[in-house]
C-alpha cells in the first residue's frame, strides 16, 4: 500500500536522547586525591548552579575548575553537558572529544559525544562514538538504542533491525522498541516479521491506535487484506483522527473493488488531513472514473499543487483535462510527466493523445511509437523473468 512511513516518526519511537548524559559522580573520580581543593570547590559550585538551571554560571565554574585540574575528565564531560544545555554544539563536541582522548575507558565521554552528534543529525559520526561506548561497556543499552536510531536515520534498516532485535532479547515488552523494530521491518519489506512485532506491541498495549494502523499496513502488504481491514477499523475506533488511517483503509477497500466505501474513507482522511496528497489523488481518479470530470480536476489540481512532480497525478489530471477539452494544459502536464518518467509507457501514450487532439500529428506519432517500444520492452522483460523462473529447480519440502 502507499501509506508513507516518515523517518521522523521512526526517530521518535525510541526514547529521544537528553542533551547529554552526566559523567559519574565527581566525588568518585579515580584521580580525586590529586585534584586541588579549589578545583573541587569550583566543581561543587558548578553542580549547584546546574540544579538552578543557571547554565552560564555552571559553564564558568567548570572552566575555572579545569584551570586548576586540566585532566579532570569528569568535569570535562559535565562541562560538555552544560554546553549542550546552551546549544553550544561545537564546544560540546570539542570537550567530549578531549575527555575521550584523556581517558579511553570512560564510557561517558563517547556516549555524550554520540548523543551530541545524533542531535546534530551527524549520524555517521554518532555511530563511530556510540560503537566505541559499546566496546567499553557492552551492556550499555542507551548506546545500542542510539546506534539503532542512527542506522534508521541513515536508512540502513537491516543493521538497525539487528540492533533492535538485540535490545528486544533483553526486553520483549518495550512498546517503543517494538514499534521501531516493526517499522524497520516495514521498510525492509519483511512484512511477516513486521506484523509479528506489531502483534507483540498490541499484546503489550492493546489500545495503541498507531500499532493497529501499522499492523494493518504490514498485513495489507502481505496480501492479508481482510485482516488488514479489521486492524484499520480498530485503529479508527481507538482514534478516529489518527492521520493516514482512513486513507489506509480506503486504499485497501479500493483494491478489493469497493470503490464507494473507499471514496468515503478518502474524504474522511481529507477532513482530518487536508494536505494529504495521496487521498486527493485517489479521490480524483474515482471522480474521473465516475464521470465527475470537474470534481476530478479540482481534486487533482490540489494534489499536483501539493506535490508537483508526482507523475501519476499529472497523468490522471492530463486525462481529465483532455476529457474536458483543455488540450493545451493537458499537454503541459503530460510533457512534465514524460520528463519525470521517460521510461513510463502510459505517459507517452497519453501525451500522444493530447498531441492528436491539438492536431500535432508528427509529435503524436513519435509519442505513440515510443509508447509501443516501451510496451514491447516491458513484455520482453516479463517473458525473460517468467522463463528464468521456469528454469529454476523445484524446491524441496
């Protein structure tokens, strides 16, 4: 189905990292005995300022403490936390890097550095730091969680799923983890695994409308449309205004030929989510098929305005305009569709029709010939795939 999975949603499914994780207690520093009294006093002053949210005073006090104890890595880490609280990202990166260089075994330094890179959307660098944390402390679940989120942000879903499965083995009842894992499997098109994880999620949180919506998506992609419809309806029952659920239900109904019910769901989606282009596109097609040309044009015009390079909407709008007799605008839109997808046969065929209507016979002939050639190429590719399939040895049970 066409239900989009936004990366932003994936990034929010697990716990969003705080600006930084604190270093171990300053009092527990291994080098505490060698630290001058004035440095300890300034560090205590900084901690007290932090409790008040006085980040500027905390910053100054930590900086002064480091003047007396330049190698006090715990203070470096806490200074980095304060930098992050003030969104001084580059300062935070610098001090966390320095702390990590001075003490290769202090997990707090690369952990905070990884968090800082993650929040700055520098995910490759985040991965490097976070994997160092895991080498120091293999049981650090926060680092593993952020590794998974970084991999998701980089669209490396297979690796992300492996990390999430490692976390799941330790906690099979974490709703956020199951949600992220199911979505990773959706992106990998491993629909049975996605469905299994969403079913686990529903077992933990049965009234989670989003979980029912995503389970419906996994089932629909696994050709289990009847079960998918039940899940979409349950999602709507729990949260009638959850974006994209009415669309998902409508799209599944449309594939079953239940056009009237599908149209009603698309219309409900637009009441909730008026900028959702796909619902407008599907409604435009239904209107056109039912002879409602003006309504189709109005709906598809808005779809194209929302996403100007969505070829299917350009094609259907071009077809509607041809039916209405607006040949010049139909040509304009269909020429754009051909530029976007020059190997798409239907766009060339429709453009040929538009040129014919405009009396441009030579241009029309060129487009029809191109459409015919593309059709023949597609048929040959299909025949080759079918022949290759016949030559494969039968599988053994």
